[in-house]
């Protein structure tokens, strides 16, 4: 059974206000969101980006695998 977890990409703009708004909306709707850090956004270390997104969305980091991480609603 495949779960419907939305996937949101972080691109060259990085972590923007509109990205945080979209992540918050998807977390409220689905409870979990998968986030992929694209090659163009890899100026910062992946752990730093994941922590920044968690802090701004008030969510939990469930998994960090490569350049993809899974957020869960608190």
C-alpha cells in the first residue's frame, strides 16, 4: 500500500517564506511531508537545511536520508 505523502522540492531559491507556507499547509493537511533538496540548493549542509525547515514549520524531523528528509506535524 502506497501512502500519499506530498513531495516538496527545495530549489535554488532555498528556504523561502512561500516554501515554508506551502510546507505548513501540507503538514496540516497530510501530517507528513517529504522534502527533497535539489542540487541547486546544496550550498548549505543538508542537516542545516533540514533543521532550519523544522524550526520554521514547527515540525519534527522523522528521517534524513541523502538529500531527502521526512517532516511530521508535532
